[in-house]
């Protein structure tokens, strides 16, 4: 018998559940067995929480029965409706290997899949934040240069780390905006006019500008082009959430704002990067 009490799990599966729970605890989750919450469509095998993320774990012996598929559908529908970061993880014993079509069905629902022994786990599919609903432009539609610039950000989104993907995309936009600014200041095309008169910046000063200050600099450009204006508007639109994410990462206001805005911000970043030569 494991250290938790399982009311709904077959005794022969408890060692697998304990292995999953231990793995999650090692990653900073608080884990409870047979813990129900208001609105849940059923009681999961394990419920794990870490900061903003709630992870529902269902330990099953197969993934093809109509009962399992109904359970998966219920969790997916609840996750898309709950309004917070809820992820569903399906765990199966390692002696049962779901077929590729079964794995694709789980992946298409946004759920995760681990195979489990009594002593270790193998991550097959990472679970996604079901309530976030961010859909980025297809990779194949991007120019090669953008595929390179945004490759890491896209990988973060693929791995269900959408917050970190947003962080990475913001860094890319900042770097590209600074490069654009340095180039056109060097040619003399971009001139800056502050309240006290003409302003000049060294390369070192430009490279140290955070997004908020970078926005102010673009605002000071004399005779802006369409691209100048687009970069300024993009930086201004994203900066508030960038600041929240950087300096107030664990506040509730940050989470609610990011969930509301990150999808739109990502499209803004991508469309702006397309314009920067």
C-alpha cells in the first residue's frame, strides 16, 4: 500500500499511482489522491497543483473503450470551460502501449500521456493548458528567417509552455526592434526628437533599452515610416503584459491578463517581425 489512500483505484495499480505522484512532487506539485473539486465531471486518480497549474491525472489500463473515451471527452470539455490552467494527464502501465492512432486521439484532445512502471515514468505527450486556446500561424507559412527567429518560441508552445513561449517571442521582438533602430540611426534616416530637442543614442544605449523605453524611442522618431509606426504600436501594445510577466510573474492579475491577451500579442509580434527587414 502506498502512502496515499486510494478509494477508487484497483490495488494492483496503486504502485503506479505512487510513482506518478512522486515524480510530480519532485517537480514541485502538491499531490492528492481521489480529490474532487466543484464542477469536476468525475473524481480523478490524482489531483496535482503547482502555482497556477492544476493537473488532473487519470490512471487507466487501456485507452480504447467507450467508457474511457467518454471520460476523456468530459475532461476536455471541462478544461476548455473552466477558465484556468487545467491540464489532463493520462497514465498507463508500461506493459500497455497505446497505438499511434490512440496516441493521436489523446494529443488531438490536448491531453497528455505518460507510461508508468513501479519506479519511473516516460513522457509520451505533454499535457496542454486546455482553457488557453491559442492558435499560432502555421510554421510552414512563415518565411525561413521567421522560422529561425521564432523556432524556440514555437517549440515552447508545442510543449504547452505558452507563457515561456510568449517570453521568448517578446525577446525576439525587442532584439529585432533594436537592430532595426541601430541600422537606420546609423544611416541617418532615423532622427529622434525628445521634448528638450534632438536626441542621439549610442549602440550600447540602444542595446540596453527594455521594451518600455524602446517604445518611447520609437515614439520620438521624426517623420515615421509605416514600419516605424507598426513597431511602435506593437511594442506599446505588448509592454504592459511584458512588465507583468517579468516583474509580477506570480500575481493573479498577471495570469488573467496573459490568458486574455497572449494569443493576440503573438499574432502582433509575428506580423511585426514580417515587416522588419
